[in-house]
C-alpha cells in the first residue's frame, strides 16, 4: 500500500503527547503496511522506548536521531542513557555541534522525503530546532514542500513557524491542563520516554 496524496501534519503545543501522537500515527500506518521513517531532531538518547519498538518493527519503522552525541556516553556497547540531560541543547546558547546535527537531520529529511524509502516521514522536534534558530524555517518548508507527492510529513514540537502553518493541512495543539510533574512525579519509564 502507498498513499495517493501525502499531507503535512503538525503536532504543536505546550502539553505532553506530541511525539506520542506521531508514534501512534506510525503504529496505525504500519498496521496498513506503510513504511515510516522518523528523524528525531535534538535527540541522542538510547533510553527512548520508541527505539526498541523500531528495532522490533524494522523495516517498516526506522528511527534516526540527529542530536549531538551524548556527553555522558563512554563509548561502551552497554552504555545506557540515564537521562542526565547533559546532551540537551541549551536554547540560550546552542553550540556549533547543535547546528551541525540539526543540519544533518534536515538533509536526511530532504533525502528520505524523495527517495521512495518511506510513506510517512515524521520530523520529531523539528519545531524546537526551528524555534532555537538551529535551522532556517524557510529552508525547512522548502524541504517539506519538495517531498514526493505521496509522502506524508508529520512535524512535532512547540512553536510552529508561520511559514509551516501556511503549508500544513492539519495542526493539532496539545494543551497542558495538568501534569504529573507538578505532583513531583518525575519522568516515568514507558510513559514519558
């Protein structure tokens, strides 16, 4: 199966669930035999449950992270991220490597959106990379607009730029009404990552 027409979806907002919604869409699509590629901008952690899912669902689901390498990774094959957050981009002061890795992600998106390798391309956290100025919004919109016509694009993250709003076919906003962090419940394995 392939899509007749690929649309542009955006999952935005300050609430939890944008990446989760995108992966839910991926599970539905895979159930119909569609191939899903995910590019995770700004992420490099091996602790995310979706990476384990992708390994089980390959080749229908492939996840590639394009964040700067974890600063705590000692290079051992048994290294497991603890969630120390040392690898997260400082929005006020991104480093040169953050720009380079974001650029790699966008170039990979350009390739994957045109090479016939996927039916759905999820650009997870692209909006964060754009809002931090790691990538130019006009260039990202050009990459999305020049995709093969039967490739669906899904963008996640807060702060969708107006250029992307203009070309989107669907925008869903996650609104935080209440969050378990306020109760002092920290990240829960299998729920938050």
